[in-house]
């Protein structure tokens, strides 16, 4: 649905070493649970505007590396979904499809989570399916994969869109996500799959290179799958746009570098950011 060119509207985030860095480009245009989805208690909003830098000449030339001082997105509460039907339409419209992750990605079967699916992480640190909170209008996870080829193993990724009843509830989900990795650094995703050594990082706007969202959360760890040798990269990134949280996750595999996997995550997340901003931004 979305070509890579459309991503130019947002600052292109780069995930490295667990820290979300951002570099902005100008232009117009436009998800860990049991399976794991990008767990809802886990999901960057806002393209940042780049300020100009005056030159010594009469006509100032904008500096493409200038640090943004504020988000370039203004949320319009009047455009936020008010019921499940509207929330479902928005979520499915902005969800990252396989092409958003990069060339070669395909839908997994099944592709979408059930309408009532909601993962929870109890004290056992083993993901379970729970009841969707009343403050969540709708949530959906799309599962994609890059099939194994040659020396490269199966790369599994997921994108989650969760529509809340208010900004406060969306912020609360972000806080819960940050807490989960601290509470459970080792988590069982499902039988035969787990992540270990998880750490999380929360970056409000302007901190650690975050110039793309009011708030972001990132998790990093090692993914272990029964029958597959070794430990592989595991990543999770979540951002908020108004009342909507957006998350991407990836379960690494042999032959796939951290940079490669992170780049795919960035592509999918930025695609969802662009679409969600277009849905919820103040109309000019």
C-alpha cells in the first residue's frame, strides 16, 4: 500500500543499541504478546518540523541538520475515533502490511489477530490472553514474515495498532510497556519461544535523539526458539499519536543483522506514523 517514498514526511528513526535516534527530511505526502503480537501493553508519533539556520547571506538557507524544537504534528481530538467501528476502520487503514517492512516480506497465516485478542503479562512472566480493557476501543496485530533463504533464517515481525478512549489511557499503556521489561527481563512468548535479557528505554520528545514523538518506548533483548540454534536479536518499539499507540516487533534469525532488522522496523513504524497523523492531524 505504501511506497518507501511516502516515508519522507516523517523523521526517519534509526534504532541502534536500544536508543531511538532521528534524522529529519522534508517533504509532503501522506507491533510481543503470547504469539507474540506487538503486545498492546507495549505500542512515534509526529513528523518533526525542521527549523532553518540563518546564513551570513541576505537569503537564509534552511539547515537540514537543525534540531527540531517542537513536534510538527498537532492532534485534533475531534478526529479521534469514538466507537469500536470507527476505531477498527482507522486501525486497519494504518496497520503496516508486509510491503511496509521491506522487499520480500509476506503475510503470515493467520495474518490478523482476532478482534477480541488482548495479551497480558502476569507475575509468571509468561504471556497469556486476557480480556480487552474497556478503555481500548479496538486493537489489531498484523503478522508478517521474511521467509528463510540460503544462510538466512525465518524473520518474523509484527505490527500493532491500539485505539484508546483518551490520550491519558494511551499514555498509561506506554508506561505499562516500559514497566514490563523491568518486571520481566525474561519472558515466555509461547511454548518453545522466549526472550531473555530484555531492557526497555523510554524517551520523551527531545531525549536521546527522539524528535519524532511526544513519547517512545523501545525494548531490546535476545530471542530463543526451540529447535533453532543460538540466540538472536529481539526488538520492540512503540509510539503514540493522539489516542493511538503504534508498535512494531521483530524476532531475529540467523543471517539477519541487527541493523537490517532495525531498518525494517523503522520502515514499518514510520509508515504507520504517517498514516495515523494523516487521520488525526488538525486539518489546515
